[in-house]
């Protein structure tokens, strides 16, 4: 399974979030650490442990 994410470097840290869950960001000192943290974040968000998780959706209107 794959999940798309957005990431960028800000000063000394790599920051990022999962495209499906834009309200939840994480960080890492290295890009590898960011990827690990994103995997852990995905597991937490999809496990039901975090209440009221906001998701990104797509709506076809025409």
C-alpha cells in the first residue's frame, strides 16, 4: 500500500504531512526520519486511536 505525502525542509528539520490527512503534520531531522514518522502517523490515524480525524476528499460536481 502507498500513501502520498507533501514534504519540505524548514531550517534544520524536514516537515511533512500525508496528502489524505492534511491537518496532521510531523517532522524529522533527516528525510529518512520524516518517512518513519509519517508511517507511524498513518498507523495512528487509521487505527481509530485518534478521535475526530479529518480527511481530505474529492467530490465530482459535474
